[in-house]
C-alpha cells in the first residue's frame, strides 16, 4: 500500500443501525469502493505483450468509469523521455545506467505518479522500480541492496499496490519480437543469458512479495491474459 500517500479519513462515527448495519459502516464501505484508487505496475521481459495488455486495461478502467493515468518508465515527462532516449541507445557502465534510471524515476514519481495518487486517481505504470531490480540487479549484476536504497529514495518509499509480471518462455518472447520487426534497441539486442537472469529476477520478486507481485502467463490468448489481469485487480 502507498501508506505514506493516502489516508482514509473516515470522519466521526455515526451509530444509527439500518437493518443491523451501522450507517457509519455503510458510509465507509461505500466511500472505500468509490475512492479505491490503485497504483498498478506492469512488468516483464521484452516481447511478452505489455503494450497490448496495458491498452486493454486502460479500456477496462475507462469502461468502469475509474479515473486513472497511464504512464511509463523510463519516461512519462519531457525530461524523463530525454533520459530514456540516452538509456535505450547508448552503452554505459551498469551503475551509471542504474543512476540514470533512478534519476528518471525520482523525477517521474514526484511530478507525475505522486500527484495522481494524491488526487485519488489510479496509476498504471509500464515498468517501475522492480525493473531496476530485475534488469540492473539480476541482469547486470549491480548490488541489489544499492538498487533497493536508490528505489526507496526515488519513490519516497512507495511501493505499487499491485505489480503484474507478464511472463513467458524466452524463445516465445524473442519470436514475438522478431515478428514485430521493429529496429531493436540496446536491450532487445542483449543475449538470452541476460534475459534468463532478468526473468529470474521477476520470478524471485513474486516469491518474495506474493501479495503484491503477481505472475501471469502471457503465453495464453490475449483475452485470457486480460481476464487474469482483471481478476487480480478486483475492480
Ligand atoms: P520498454 O521497452 O518496456 O519501455 O522498456 C525500456 C527498457 O528499459 C527495457 O529494456 C527495460 C529497461 N529498464 C531497465 O533496464 N531498468 C529500469 O529500471 C526500467 C524502468 C527499464
């Protein structure tokens, strides 16, 4: 939970029983339903279908009349998109790379994500702090403790309410990328061993934080993956 951001002020307690249910309880229940904004992040290695699923999720939330923003990391602001451009196209030392991701995250979090959450809007973020653990930590071998510390600073110790990891076998993911046929960026040119480690990073996160991090098999049909996502969001 983003406990450092959101507080549920339930106000004074009213004790008027209606059919055995206290009016105050009813009001709190209704307001909880009405105000239930979530911070949802979507993760996974390249080629697992994040973009398609994010579009479907956006349409779903729209259909439910839920106020939300959809954003991405690295990116989401002009400055962060500039950092993204450097990160995705230039080679650099792994710690330098981590710090650029974290710089972009600090800027993005404080100017986009935090204000939206404070405004009681749901946030969908295409990748977030877990990506640094998986890619820079497991993938590139940067010290996980260091990444966790920098993540805490960049995100003001805020964790997503829910992280969906779209997961599939590496061969299937790279076959999808090949079919997509767009020019590969730096990450898409990296080898299989790298992605094996990144995938393990995500799977380990789900073991470590099973309440927050949900693995969804993205080898299923697009519709089934979407249904699985909706079932864990519980809107
Ligand atoms: P995208 O193509 O899903 O937008 O992600 C851009 C690339 O950035 C992707 O290869 C994963 C990588 N990445 C990291 O290595 N660390 C991070 O912290 C984030 C957010 C992304």
